[in-house]
DNA sequence: CTGGATCCATGATGATACTG
DNA sequence: CAGTATCATCATGGATCCAG
C-alpha cells in the first residue's frame, strides 16, 4: 500500500527484504541450478521441468535486476549464459538450510513419474554427510548416470564435495552406475541397503564398497535412528 | 498428469519440496513471527502490516495442513492461539541464514514511512553478534520501546539471546529507551555512533555503555571493515 | 536449433467492507 | 477477536508462434 512497488512487503525487516528478492515462485530453484555453474536458458528449462519459458524469462530478469544473476551475451554468439553474482552465490548457506529442512521434514520417496535430477539427490547426500560429520577418510566415488553426465563425490576427513565431471571418467575408489530413478530409489530407501540391487551397479574393492555403505547409513536423515512405519 | 496439485513443482528435490510448503507469499513471515512464541490472529495482523485477513487465514490453514503450525482453539474462549510445531521451529536455521543474507546484501536504511518492529531489528543484531563471535563478557541490555513492549538482550561469552519481556523491567547493565524508528535509525547507521543522540536514551555506567558501543560496531555487517566512499 | 514473445485461462493475492 | 464476502488485479500455467 505504502510502497510504490506492490511486490514489496513494506517492512523494515531483512528477512522480508530477502524474500522480496528470492521469494517469488521458482526463484530459489533458479539460484539452486545456477549454483553449480553457468547455464543457458535451455539448460535451465531442462532442469526445471514444469516451468514455462515466460516465467523463466521473468525470473531471470528479476534476479538480474536485483543483482543476483548476471547474463553473458557475447556479441556474435547464439547462447546466453546465466551465472550467479557474488550476492547470488552468497545464498548458498540459506539454500542448504532449506534443503536440509526439507530432507528432515518432508522426506517422501520419489513418485514413479516424478522427474529426478541426480545433482539434487547427490547434493542432499553431500549436505547430510557434511552435517552429520561423517568421516570415511579420504574417498572418491564416481557416479555415472546415463543422459545427465558424471559426478564425482569426494570426502576427506569430514569434508565432502560434489562436482560435475564434464571430461572422461577419472579414477575413483568405487564407481556407481544407475539410471536417474534407480539412483533416487537406492539412496532414499532407508538402510540397510542391498549391495546387490538389480538396477544399480557398484564396482570397487569390497573394502571401499563397505566404506561407502557405512557412510551413507546416515541418509536419509533419521533413517539410522528410527523409521516411522507408514507410506 | 504429473502433479495432482498444481502448486507442486513435481521435482524430486528437497529444496523444491521445502518451497512447496513455505514458498508462498507471507508464509515465512508468519513463521518468523511465531518463532518468538504463540500469537493470536490479530497479533499476527499487527506485526505483518500489509497482509489482508484473507491471506493470513489462508497461510495459517496451509501451514496447519502441512504440520508447521498448530492452532489452539479452547472451547468457550474467543481467542485462537497459533504456535509452531517442532517442524515449524525446525525452520529457524533457514530463517536465520535468509535474514543474514538480507543483512549482508540488501542493507538499506529504513524509509521514513516504513513500519518497524523492534523485534526484527534486534533479531538482526543478535544474529550478527552471534555470527561474528562477538564476546563482550556477560552483559544484559534492556530495551524499552513504547507501544511494543520490552526486550532483554543478553550476551554470555559469544552466545547471544533476545527475549521479549512481558513483566516489569528487570535489572540490566544498560537501559535503552527509544521509539521504533529511532531505534532502527540508530542501529542501522554505520559506526561510529554518537552516544548522545537526541532521540535515543541510553543509561548505565560509562564502562557498560562503552562495552555496548564496542559490541555493536559489527552491525550492520561490513560497516566495521570499511565504508565505501563515494562522491 | 536457441531464446524467447504472445494470447488466453486460472488461481493467488490485494482492497475494502462486513459479521458471528 | 477472528475471521468471511465481494470484487479487482496480478502472477503464473498452457499452448503456440517467431526472430536470429
């Protein structure tokens, strides 16, 4: 009412001001997908199944105007690359806490028709391992998901990292190969997990595989403590 | 086809699932104001200037359905008290990170007509002191703001707390008395601050007041490191 | 092909007034 | 005190189309 901008809350509260910038529908999901590096318009369209081009355009323009996103439009090049500014990257702690809240409070198994991007599942695993302080020594896990690229999961003394690998497969302690949905089902199922699941292939030394299974026992959260019995 | 609920993102991503529950407009501001204790409908209306009763009702019903908020409707009593469930309280880390992001990235001084609630400003100060690890020993500051109640700010070895005081004024090292907007202007102005500002009254020993001013030098963020000099 | 824009439908939100 | 009712507006979704 007071503010010239109807989308403003008009409160002198930094949470309200934060939400004025990232509170719109899809906004934080755009930031999430740009967190792993610059992307093109169609890259973002692919990852965010369900968004319309109109809405994505609007979100990118808003985020750009608020200084969270930067568009690289090089002359003579077709593609437009969107990337986060420092202010955008600075949202990482908030995104992590929101993701962990979702992990703790709305953990539902994936529905059969629900699109799954490996990066989102692996990111959840990484944050949970980090949060629980799981220390599996110095390990390196390669994850291969046909159609969405390869990921490398590394742990070193309680510190975990997730990287997307564009190049050829690198050496790793274990190698996991699965479809998108199989990976999601495997990781979201409560322990104990079956090392010989049909639809997922894990290779490596028996010792490395045991280390892997022991580490991911903390995922999903609460599963190693207790399981509520319902759907 | 994909989602029976049109408000669902339809992604298997815990951040998306979190945003399905707290991503609606005003939702996180409701959670914010319930974080300091149970409130009535009109309490929330007062704090969230600009929300319409229809929208507040809708948000409370949604949050209740999602298990974040609980309504106490005692028979024979007019008032309805809303409070957070454990899942709702569990949002505190996420709210704190979002607030700190706002503090770091959109720090604007309050506009003259902008309603200010002391709790929001003091909460920002608390989080910043905590985040910066400021240790002022064991201190107790009383804040009196006519019309919005009293607050007690306590610090003990790097750990800071903010409480709303319903009862009479308790003993404290210093006592701050100001209007809403004066308090906001005082705290959001970059240091060095003037201990003898006209529109704010600070009482206590000279030593205690020095401790106070030194502690709040970290607020707002970045102000104690460097100030951009333009023009 | 990428990176959008346009048209239309609908649901969410805002403004204002009123009620059990 | 705690909402509901009504109307207006805006953001978003769905589908299609277009320019470089």
